[in-house]
């Protein structure tokens, strides 16, 4: 599954729970808060001062590495 910045964090976590580690490494410790269920990855990244494109690339790179393993 390709992760896109328009996706809701809740959707990403339900489909790819292994993304939690990457999100946490970017300082997004609020992934378990209720608002994450209705907030896009791009919105959350902007709130945390993170370039959403870099975050998306990291999340998709993690997915690629798992598929290659």
C-alpha cells in the first residue's frame, strides 16, 4: 500500500500498524490521540513542523524495505 499525505493517520495505522515506529521517530507521539483518526498525514506533519513529503517518503521507504525482506 502506498502512503499518501492526504490519507488519514487513523487509516494508515489501521492498514500499516508498523508505521507507528516511523511516525514516532519523527516526533509524532500524538498518533494515539483521538484527533489522529480524523487528521490527514499532511495536517499532522504541518502541526509538528515536519515536511509532509519527507515523512511520506520515509513511510513508503519502510514499506518497500519490508516487502524486500
